[in-house]
């Protein structure tokens, strides 16, 4: 298990960003950072996060808190414009001011599959991080069925090895069906 002294730049960046998000809405960190924070050695410059859709007034308060915490949006300085990107199911990227990397790629929930990711979110003590991750089964299904790059398949293999007690093939099949209905 990783200890708090083992935190790196990505860990600290993610924890700092998620601490702001938690004050405003439900969220889930997804994709490669789940495997990386669970001990897989590979490079990444961004972390993917899905948040529940917010009303514009709520988003403006959230954005104001992000700015106060030192984050900036790469697409725009206008909360209304950023909100429109998100409502159009486009991701936006945040960095710390004057630091181009790492990046947080933020998306609103766009369908019942994203809602299910938030509903089934988990904390992963092995990571040493107090943040919400998408489930191991969700990550495996996405990486093996939808994404399928060499990097993603190796991420899924790593997650299967590190978390054998969390792998549920029937849940992976259920998620696979949802992926085929909503994304393929």
C-alpha cells in the first residue's frame, strides 16, 4: 500500500482539484489515473474526471472556487462559456495557474453510463488517495471493450492483477452491455 509520503505531482494535483469538486457535486476519477495511482508505471499528463451536471448558477460558484484554489481553464476564462462546452458534452481542461502540466480533463455526466460510474464509485485505499474512483470493474470494461489501445489493455491487465478480489465478471458483462448501448 502507498503511504502519504509516496504522493507525487499527479496525486497532489488530483487531490487538490477533487477537494474543490467535493464541495459542489458528486464526481468520479476515471481511466488511466486509476491504474497509475494503483501502481502501474506509465506516463500521463492528464487526469479524467466526470462530475454530475450542474445548473449554471451552481457551476459559476464551482468555477469561482476553482479559481480561488489556483486552477485555470485552458478553453476560456468565462464561466458561462466553459459551462456551454460542458453542456455540449465537450470536455474542458484545467491546470494550475502558470503550470501547463498536469491537466484535469473535466466532463459533465452525459448519459446513464456516466451516472452509473458515479453511483458505483469507490475509494481505493491501495492508492493512498482520499478521492472517488470509478470501480475496478468499470475501468476494466471501458479499457477492454471501448478503448482497446495497447496502453488501455495493459491498464486493465494491471487492475485485474492488483485487485483480484474486486473483479466481478458478471458486473463487467453488465457494464459491457451498457457501453455497447451508449458508446458503440
